[in-house]
C-alpha cells in the first residue's frame, strides 16, 4: 500500500515527519512518500495513495499589523475538500497531535475529537488497549510528551490513554468517516516520541489499518 507523509512547520511537524517516513519505509507492505507540498491534497495525485499521515494541523495562529492573534486555516479550500473527499471515498487518514488542536466542527467530525488545552509536558506512561489490529503487540510505554485534554465523540474506539489528575485521557482512537478509516493520536509533540519502538509499531499498524491493508 502507498502512504503519503505530509510534512510542514505547523506544530513543528517537519522535525517528526522524516522519522515517521523512515520507519514506515522500512515496514513490510508500505511504500511511503514524504513531501511538504500541501498542494498534493487538492491534486489528482492524491488518489494514488491509500493513506495520508497528517500532522501539520488544520489551523495556525497569525498576527495582524496590530500584533493581534487570530486563527487561520492551514489549507486552501481545494486542499481541504481534497483531503475530506480522499477519506470519504474509502482511503485512510492518520492524524497526529496538532491535527486536532483548535479545529472547526468540520474537522472534529472527521477526526472524532479535538483539544484546546493541555497541562505542561511531562514524562508519563501510555496505557495501550488490546483487541484491535492497530495495537496488536504494542505494550505500554513511557514517553515525554503532552497529554491533550481531548473532547471526543463517544462513538470513537479508544486505543490508548494516559492518566493525569487521577483520570484517564484518550491519546489514540479510531473511527470511520464515509467509506474511509481514521486513526488519530494526540501524541507527537516532538520527534523523540517517534523514536520509541512501541510508538513506531503503533503508527505502522495504524497506517496499514487506515490504508486497508
């Protein structure tokens, strides 16, 4: 199956994308392509891929002439429509970290949840569930990252959590969208997360699952 890893500076994903591309390229059954060209999302070339790894996010902050901050879309209308149609047609989306940060209802519906706050970054244990193809053989692992306080659709299938303030918070889940499959993980604030063997296995299996392999 063919996987497209879309890199970009938003949420610092350009530091993590090459690591993801490297371990996906070494996995059986995956032909991975790395690009920072978001125009791919609005082009016919996107149809040649089975899964999209997307970590640059749907929104970013810009400052106007008066230094006032405002949230703007990272995608053009053509790119946004292309991405959504890609998933609805039966392809896969693997969303990472900032993809679900401060997003509109359109993208909440696609991803199954969103967040706009998190406590300070810390080292914590990722508690991994079983019984799903994405988590097969993935054991609990320790990581230095952020625990998003995500609001999620009750219909999503939660695959991994972490504890903060004596409550478990979802860090990875799956859902369907149209005819396609969506995996999202709130993990991935920095490249170190993707150097963890269990995270690499989780991501690899998520791409295979989302892409229908």
